[in-house]
């Protein structure tokens, strides 16, 4: 399968950012987040006349410019772990074309080829990103279309990315009533940044989350249908968790959310608190999972947010990461849920179509994220897709586990 880059362009905000907003302070939670791009790939079963490609790109670029006006910090330059220079440098937009039919590709999705639809290799350590938003729009030989988006994670989490894409789609289809204006001050006001960070903190953090190419990671996709999830929720019930959520049933972990939740239009990575999980090797060859920073975040809710002490939380993170790094008996796992983000429901760019498939990424190369579990809604009602990044050896064990395969279907076809 060949994907050919046709052209690239920098899309700037439609209106310059006012001078008094030029320096954007990063919140504490974003100061302590990893530096990589979040990837998302959207497939549309459009029937575009290939003679109208320039008009398609024109509408997408104009509406992207309007969106960057509202999300002006992500159109700026990340200076360091403290500040974004909102200099309106814009987003990087790539036009591409591919020579295959969408129906054939989705019949047997070739996961590794997903990276060809992305404007940047995802899930690798980024030091000083040139752009925070990168978009690639690929027109297929059948008239279908693929949007590949990479957004820098230092300030943008998946919830903010979802809001950004919803806003872009709303502008593109001319429906400004559904624009969810971002609140750009909420994160830093609730989680004020630290004036300084230990010099080796980010180095240790990066070593914890990235393998630096020591273990090449492969991507696998498994789908849990609604009946499988219902059965797992029934098995996961306990006195402590009498009504487990879908993600709690799939992970065997109790999720921690802010109550009440922060608004959907918060810009920073602040709607959910990150808890790195670890596994300590057990004597019988198994592993025991535990949360990494419960002590620092225990009991936090909407009323106690103002009492959160960033120094205390940071010290807890440093202690736990220090314990995990260099200890062969402890392994870090990254769990993240992209469910309930509205990717299928709200990303109509004016073509009267929702995506037929919302995908993640292909294999990770150098600097990959270690042991990742990512959950996302499936294209059929009630489904959840699990995307995993593991080594070939570890993945083979899982794929041959009869208990796991009884609930999970490996990489099924996508119905369109």
C-alpha cells in the first residue's frame, strides 16, 4: 500500500492572538506529563469526486484556521516546562493520496500501515516539538478519506483533542452552534505550576515511560463486543466495586476520577488524574498490579482540589518512578481510556458521514511507550477496542491465552 505526500502547508489561526495572551503558563499536571504526540486516525467512506480535492482541502484548512483561533496555545511554540509562546506559528497540514480501496483495507486492517496516515511517528519521545498540531489528510483512490492527527501531549490530553476535533468539524460543516469554546485558564488555576522541577525529574520520567528502542513494540487490536463486556462486568463485581464500569471490568482496576468532573472544555490534561500502574513479579510467574501514586492523590474530589499540594504530589511521583526505574522486578504499564469521547458521533466534517473506523497507530519503533493498554469505542454499538503495545514474545503469550481469547476477538474486519 502506497501513500504519497502531495504537499505540506502551515495553517495559522484566522485571527492573531492578542499581545496580552502571548505567554501561556502550563499547569502542574502538564509540567509532569510525557513529551510525545497523541495519534488518532479517522476513516471516512466518502465518495468524493477526485476532481474536487482542492475544494475539500480548502474547507478543511479554513475551518482548521478558525479552530486554532480558539485553541491559540496549541498554535504556539512550547518554550519549556513552564511556558508556551503563543506566537501563532500554526499547525502543520499535509495533503496526501493513496492507491487503494477503503473496503478492501477494512476487510483485513493492516495495523502497521496506519502510521502512513499519520503526519508524525507517534509515541516516541519528543524533545522540543516544532508544531503542537499536525494533520494529514489522505484522499483514497475510491474517493474515501483518512484524517490522521497528532497532537502534542504536554498540554493536550485525549479529551482536549476530542474537543479540538469536534470544534474543527463544527466549523467545517458550518454549524457553529455546537462549538464548545475551550476554557484556557481552568487547568492552571486549579493545578498551579511549580516554579522549578528537579533537574533529573524528566529524564527519570522519560526512562520510565519510554524504552529508548531496547524492546521493539508491536501493536495489536482486540475487540470486546457488548455481550463479552457484560459478562466481564458480572465477573468483576465485588463488595468494593458493586457496579464496575466497562473499563474497570476490562482492566481489573478501579478508576479514579474527579467528582464532580472538570468541564469538557478544559484545555489542559486535567479532566482525569494520571495514575501510573506497576506490576511486581510474583513467585508463581504472575504479576500484581497497583496504582503508582495513590498516596498523593487519595481522596481528591471537586471540593478538595484547592487543597492539592503540587510539591507533595511531585515528591510522590519522584519516589515511585525512582523505585520502578532500574528494578527488574517492577514493570510499568500505561492504561488509558478514549471511550465516551464522541469520535463516532460528533466528527461529521460536513459530508453527512461519521467515521466508519477510529483507529490508533501501528507498531512503535524507537523510544516507544512501554506496555500500553489503550481502550476506544468500537464502530458497533457497545463495542470497545483494546489496542496494546507489547513485545512480540509477550504478545504471543496473550494471543494464545484461551481465557483472554474467549472474550476478545483479534483484529476483526470493519463493517461499512
